[in-house]
């Protein structure tokens, strides 16, 4: 029945093509498509009944074509099944997506000089973050020795051709503060330190 579409929509169990249709449009779609209706059910949504359910011989009589099944279900049975579907969809667990596709991309890259970063780190007397004071060695012991990120106070996009970056243009920051410095609108080390200190 077309009205079932609205019930099924509440639990995300309805085809998208019916989502923006009126009740009359849905009824007409079901009538015209019923003969050619094809199911697309994900494997994890298939429910296997313990006993086989016979298809009634009068299934194609008017009023018997339920949107969700060709079985002769009472209203109570239909509601029980949709409730099971809603309960099951709440137990499906967290969302997952396939990742790791390989793509070839060609683009220009504006490069920083790793030698300058190495020289900057060699000049440090402390590897604590200049914003929040976090020290990787203190937290991660041997694994954190000498680890700190290098923040360029002048964004690479603003560097003119031939302009040089000096060690004094660099700041030692932890990974979190580095991300926060580059988040729009960009802040200076001093501005972010004020945020951290609640000023």
C-alpha cells in the first residue's frame, strides 16, 4: 500500500524515487511499476525465515499489493516487521566506507626546504610547543625525543619568488596547535597562545 512508503521512510527503508512524491503519485508509480518491480536488497539486510511463507494465489487482487512484500500480511504483522527493521538498523554499528583508491594527480607543488627545518630543529634548546608547552618527550618518553613540528609564520602562498625564509620565521609547535594555527582564519603563534591561556 502506498501509505506504507511513509512508514518505511521513517526507518530509511524506502527507495529514493518515492521520497518526494505525493500519496497519489506513489500509488500510480506502484501500479504502473508493479509488474517490472525489481528488488535491490543489500546482503546484510536479508532476513531468512525459519519456515517458508507461501505466496497467496490472490496476490494480484486490488488492495493486496503491499509495497514491501508479496505475502499476505496483516497490518499488525507489517508493523511488527517494520519495527524489527528499525531496531536492526539501530544495531548496524558505525558507518563504514571503502577507502584507499589510487588516483594519479598532476599538480604544481610549492616546496619547503627540509634542510631549513632540520637546521631549525638543530638550533632548538627545547622541543616544547611554543603555543601550549606540550613536550612530546615528556609524554611519549623515548619515542618522543626530538619530535616537534615546524610552523612557518609566513604562509607559503604569500612567499614571492626569490624571497628567503629565515630561521627566525619558524616556530616549534605541537601537531594540534599546528593544525589550529592553519585553520581559517589563520592565527599567529601569539594569538593562539592567548586562546589557549584564555585571554
